[in-house]
């Protein structure tokens, strides 16, 4: 499979400090994209996987280009300022990866109000705000790619600690299904992607996972697509190269 060339492209990746977000940010930069990564803080992280600054130190060390922006993506004004900064700096936005996520890891009867509202804010509100605010730029370009990092939580064997999380991912799946049709005429691809069970902070202590780097090839393929070639799909990473991708 030929490696994608993202030279001249600008990508925004939310939750880029560690895990899947870091792998995607590094993969895009390696292929020539200018990567803008977000996280709540620059030098601090609630997990063990790293910080936003470390991700961009890695990008720079590999000869890549990028801009880390620390701040909230659940507040409208913060998201608006972020998108405006990217457009002012680079003049375009070609890709948006809605990767940031929150999983309380408790049953719905044990979930606090705070945990529920935090999960809604990160898993749905932030996706809505980021997606809404990049679309005008993509429409002007007549091209773009919006990817949502989803989950099989809502369709695999039910588990008590997945109920609330599954609800948020199901909401994003349906949002993006409708959005794909809405943006088809503007040549903006919209897909959701289930990366599988990986060894990330989100899964720590819950279940064993595969190395997070295993997701890179499938994510890069998805981000190279146009609305004409591949849109309105909810795909599993495990099926890449078998049911979708270069098959």
C-alpha cells in the first residue's frame, strides 16, 4: 500500500497528548501535514501516556511541522478562537480528527452527575463545536475530511461500565451519518472509525489491549479520502484491508 502524501495539508487532532491522538498526529506529520494538536494542558496530563508538548517535541525531532494549542474544546469561544488561529496561521483546514474522549468506566447507576456531564461535554459537545467551526473553511476550499473516533461499545457484548459511553459514541455516529449527506455536495468526507481495544490510559485496568501504534495505517487511509471516494461509513479498524481500505 502506497504511503499517503499530506504535504501542504493542515490537520487538527483533538486529544493529541497521548494514545490514539498522538499516533495520528505523528503519522500525519510524518507524511508531510502541518498538524495542530489540542489537549487541555501543555505540560500536564491526567493519564500516564504523555503530554501535548512531548507529542510536538517528537514531531519536531522527526522533522515535522506542527502547532500545539492547549485549552478547552468544550467551550464555544475557546473552539472559535482555536479555529480562527489555525486559519490565520495557515490559511486552510483540510482534516479534523475528533479523537478526544472521556470514559468514566462505571455503571450508569454509579455514575455521578459530574462524570455524566463531563462525558457529554467531551464526547459530544466538543465534537459538535469543533466540527461546526471547521466546516465553513472546508466549504470555501470545496474539500475536507472529518473523522470521528468512535467505539464498538454500543454494538459488542454489553458491559455495565460501557452504558453511558456507548450512548455518547452512538450519538456521534448518528450525527456524522447525517452530516456526511449534508456535506457531500461540498466534497467533505465524513466517517467514524472504531480503533478497537488498545493499550491506552482509557483502557488501563479494564482489559488488555493491542499496541496503540497498530491503528496508524487505517487512520491515515481514512484521512486521505474524499467525499467521492469514501464517506458516510462507520468502520472497524480490524476490518481494514479486508472489508474496507485498499482491498
